[in-house]
């Protein structure tokens, strides 16, 4: 009776371990569409057809050649206006960073960054050096608004965001717990067999 109880407890414990109790967001491998608009003029400068996307980015002609790309974990979107500024949106597994670098001193236009990914469920700001930055999420679309500002030559502004998503993978520790659970289950089955509590054999 005691062995039966122990076996049942062990089996229930294993079920608890197998069910993914904790997981982390993983944006890599999901598809995101990016739009970089200045002063709400309706133009998308993350579209390589505009001619402002340098090499080395996923939206460049030498890579995925579109403003809709599969997230690889860095340099998803790039823009450069020679002599003025560069803008980069770079994703990680759990969020993204937007960076604006002023090449020459002068006023920056209002920036509207829009990112759309079916996996997006939430967004929060980690840090920002952009004065007056605001952001919001509606459905699967994140919008970041950055008011125009005067920048010095070489000045760099950044904003980092955490993104929650529907895409997730188990924490590495979960795999370890599952292995321990299976080992415990095998041990309990061995105890049952040793005590003669296993399934009776046909005669």
C-alpha cells in the first residue's frame, strides 16, 4: 500500500514537472514588419525600395530585401541618410532597441516607428535617452513616437523595449526538472516491481 502511494505521488509530481510552468518569450524566428516614418508623411524609409537601406541589415537588398523580415536576433532594420542621420531597429529574443545617430548637428524630424508581428502581446520601456518619447501597442502593432529635437554631431539616442509574445520556449531548468522527474518515475516503477506490486503476468 505504501509503495502504491509513493508511486502515485511520484507520478503526479512528474506531471507537474512536464507541464511548462515557466517559459520565456522568444521573438527570434517570428516575422515582423517595420515602418520608419518622418513627420507622418506616409513614407516608409525601412522599405528598401526607397533607397535608404544600407548593407548589413535584414531589410537590405543583400539580405531579406523587404520591410517584412524574419527576426534573426540583431540588425533587422536599418536606415541611413548620408550627411544627416542613421536609424537602426535591432531585435533580441525578448525585445528590441531603436538607435538614432546624428551625423551632423541640426534639427531631427519627428520619428514614427511602427513594428507589427503576430507574436506581439505586450510592450514595456526599459530605458530611453529620447526626450518626450511615447509608445503604445494595439493588437500586434507597436508604435513609438519620438518628437523632433536638436542634436549635436555624433550624438546617439537609444530606446530599449521589452516585448511579451505568444511565442515561447521552456526555460533550460525545465528540461533538467523533467529528466529528474523521469528518473524518479523509473525508480518508483522498479520499487513496485521489486515488491511484487507490478502488473501480474499471464500464466
